[in-house]
C-alpha cells in the first residue's frame, strides 16, 4: 500500500433489497456480509472507513435511496475521497444510473471502488472500465431517446394530442417512462431527476410528483 491509500477516507455503502425471512443467516447479499467484505478490503488498503446510512429493504432500480443520497452529498462536499461497495448491484441495477454516478465522481473528483469487479476508478485500469460503462450508459439513453422520439412521432402522425411536447425534452420523457416502467414511484422519479440536475418543465425550481404525473398523462 502507498501513502496515498493511507490518507484515503472512503464511504462504505450497504444495500439489501429484502430480508430472507426464512433463512436470514444465509443471505449472500446480507448487510453484515457486505460490511465484512468492505471492512477487510479497507483494512488491507489502509483506508479509513465511514459508513453511509444502511439502505435495507431498498430497491436498486433507482438512486432514490436515503443512504446513497447521503453518501453522494458527503462526497460532493469533499468530506470523503470515494465510495466503496461490495458488489456493483448493491450500488445500482441500472446501467444508466451507474453511468450517472460515475460521471458525478469524475466531475466532483472522487473515486468508486467496486470490490466484486476489482474496479477502483482512482487507478488507470479502473477508470478505463468505468469509462466503458459510462459509454454503455450513454448508448442506453440514446436508444431510449430514439425509441421515445419514434413513438412520439407515430403518435403525432396518428393525430394523438400530445399537449406541450417541447416543454420537456424527448430524452427526459424517455427516462421518465423508463423509470415508471421499472416500477419507480412518481416521487422517486422526481427525486432522481432533481438529483441528476435535469432541467424542469417551464422553468420550475424542481421536479415534483404532480409534474411527473402530467408528463406521463401527456405521453401515454
């Protein structure tokens, strides 16, 4: 280990979708199992650990999780050098959302360590892998946007009234539809867009559940 590693403060992030009530002791993705993996790696690397609030019983389908929001806020304000998770799917099950988190880490100057993949974005190899994932995420967003644009065009050609289509970009509409299709609540979608800094419709201060409901109603 080197001096740089010795000075690192890392935020340990833990998430579990649900508890195996019948056999909680064998839950491979259990909170304590994740904690143990992260603690051992941090000790090996000489990192100082602080723990984000645990997201127990929280889905990985979106980023609207109290523990993750707290961690990202701490990192944004420079209170830690990076985020460490035991498995990629504990951080996100969405390539697009993970790509957004990676981009945030680049813009704000902190790293991500994914222990199951052996990825540390503070290293050249880790940055390369993260860059590939970001490119995949961007590709996924473009595909969603293209499909949404084609669907909207087809709706217009069929005479379907779409309301005020230019108030929200086709890309944002596609993302809202995709998040809703994955089961996200209206509030979760609004929080995700606010967290990512997505421009609001008609110059509003922030996305709200009512705004998301209106976009969905106009684009069924």
